[in-house]
C-alpha cells in the first residue's frame, strides 16, 4: 500500500472513464446480439443476489480491505478535528445532499426528459452512492495531494467501521422518503456479504501474513498481487451491468448524461464543504485535502453490489451507480488539481 501511495494514480485508474466507456460499448453489443446469454447470467441468483456480480464484487472489495491497517485506529486521538470533519461530512451531510440534488434534477429540472418511474430508480442509485463514501481510491487521491498517509489510513479505517452501522439506516430512511420500499433483510445481507465478511477476511489475512512474513512482504509484494485481478473484476462487472442495460441505453442514451450531472455537482459540493471546514478549523493541508477527497469520492463497488441485490442487474438504479463509476476519476482529478493549487491558503 505504501508503494501505491508513493506512485499515485496508475495507468488503469487514470483512464478509468475510458475503460468504462469501452465496457459500455462491449456490454451493449453483447446485450443486443446475445440477449439470451444476458438473461441467463442475470437469472443466476440466490435470495435475489446475483451470484456472478457477487463474486466479481468480492474480487474487487477484498483487496481493498487487506490494505487497511485497523491498528491505525489507536491514533484516533491525535488531531481529531480532521476526523470529525470526515465523519460529519460523510454521514450527516453527504447522503442528504445527494438525495436533495438528485431529486431536484431527476424530478424537477429533468421532469420532461426522464419518466417518473425511471427518475425514482435513478434517485435510488444516487442515494446508494451518497451513503457509501470512498474506501480504496482515497489513498490515491491523498498521495496526489501529498496528504498525510498515516492520517488518511485512520480516516479510511474508521470510515469502514462506520459503514457497518450507518449505511443500512441511512439508505432505508432516504429510500423510504423516495417511496422506494426495500426490505431490511436484503440491506443487512448486502452489508454483511459485501462489507463485513471481506472486512473480516482482510483483517485476518493481514494479521496472519504480517505475523508470519513481516510487513515489508505484505505491503510490497502480497498486496500488489491483486492489482490485475481487481481490475478484471471491475471491468467484467461493468460489462455485465451494461449488457443487462443494453435496451435502456440504446433507447435513452441522453440519460447517461442526465444522471451524471447531479452526481458531478454533488461531488464538487461535498469536497468544498469538507475542504473549507478544514480551512476554517485551521487544519494543515496534508489533512484537509484527504478529508475533502474521501467524502467526495464514492465506494461505488458497495453501491453497485447493493443496487444489484435490491433492484437487479438490469435495473435503472444499477445503471445510476455505474454512471457514478464513469464520472469518478475525471471529477476527482479536477478536485485534486484544485486542492494542489490552493495549498498555499493553508498554514
């Protein structure tokens, strides 16, 4: 992980938007040319959870969890102001501003462009993104602003623990306000399957290997072995989702742009709130930049997994989460640039 932090964003991450667009093209092609294959894959479910998507999401999430050293939580008492900014922004502000901005665009501004039933599903997907702040990519954004890596680790570790208790009630409440009824059981199983289990597996893996082979082996060799597998998991997940969405994309290509607009505005807003709060509190730039970026970025793997579990692979909610992946990197690189250019404003 330390090696990843020093190098910053890799080739795949830098051009993630391009890969998503390529996956969209491949997925739509497969969905239109081989619809029976798409239907068969979509039908592989257990208790409403897509088995292929679950496996691919696990392939993406597990490598993230092994990177997080929960021993860092011992440092939580050092300079807690930055942590409070992160927690308040991520859990008391971000989910609700995401709901408000998305509702404004989907139901009011774009009222004549998006049918009401689709608007409701797009809003649900946006809510899932808003309730899932970033876990892995924040290490990259932090490194690009030369943020404090140890402090960033504490921010991410505590954030992952909060997800376990806060994600379900926030999602349940906001989807209820949206008149989208979702069973607690599905939410609970999703969080257990896609957060708790890989989190525990990551902790056990890390503790065992560090104890047996040492931290140098773990950080510099073992963690890096998963880079290619994680990339493959993400690309295959996107192809599956876009193949299931083939008809919707062909019939409403403008909707991809319409979904992206509120997601982009939300990202910029959340960054601004956390970043300026750190400035107001007199925090140094190396803490302020990661604090702003961790809330702005999304744990889109979790949002995707829950959207598929709740609404299905071919749902409009899953498409909205996928658009979140599409907009993630270019917007975050823009915000990294903003942070670096305003570094002189901080003590």
